[in-house]
C-alpha cells in the first residue's frame, strides 16, 4: 500500500484491495501498547494507520481503499462516513440495523463493533481501510481493548444471521464501497 501510494501519478486508477489476514494485532500511529492486555503469542505490528489496537484474522474481510482524495475532492471525514455508510447499507440489505457511534469510528450493532476502520493519507491519497468481522474466532479481541476502548464488545455478521462466507462478503462490501464512492463524484 505504501509503495503503491508513493508511486501514484495523476492518472493512477483508484483501487480496492480485498484480503483476509493471518492472525495479527495491529497498533495504529497513536496506539498505546497498554491496550494489549494479554500476550496470546499473536504478532503485534506497528502500523502507520490511524486508530489504536485491533485484531485481524481469518474470517474477517479487510478492504484497503487506495484512493486519490484530491482528484475526488474528498475530505477524510467524508471518506470515513462513506465507508461507514457502505457497511451500514450492506448490513441493512440483510435485515441488520447497524449504526455509527459518535467519536468512535466504525460500525456497531447495538453496543458491539462489527467493523473497524483506520486510514492514512499521504500526498492527498488514502490507504489502509476497513475490516468487517464475518465468520471468525473473536476470542483474540478479549486480549485487547478493541480500538482503545476497554470492554468494547465485538460481533460478526455470522452471529447476526448473515450466512455469507468471507469471500462472498468481500465481494458484497467492495460493491457497496464502490457504489458509495461513485455516488460522491
């Protein structure tokens, strides 16, 4: 992502990268190591994204948004809102009511976080992105203060009655993100 962003030119197309990660904890730029409560032997990687600490693992969809915000005349707060809205709209298609929580980026179902986001902007271009818990082992979240919030519950789409696999959810979420971004042009 860093290399792609550094090499971008004015005509470089925007991209969405979809993936799943092996188990890893990531600590954002402002992340505080004390939010790691228990060492589970999962690698901890310092990241240049915003936000605190989170867990990524198999069964979680991660989509990196490599966008030229300057060309799109898009501010970071607008991008954050668009990402959140894409997740909210996607879950609504399956009958799940999701929402934002003021001052705490991400998407929640009730008090439980289902999607986290962390971004970085360099030279007017974004990278990093959003992670959506689909069908994964949620237990590593108990070893951290997710996103820096002690006791924050997390959930996943499979527990919310959505029977899509991570691959199917990645396609659906990428489509919803693309629709949000097209709507903003």
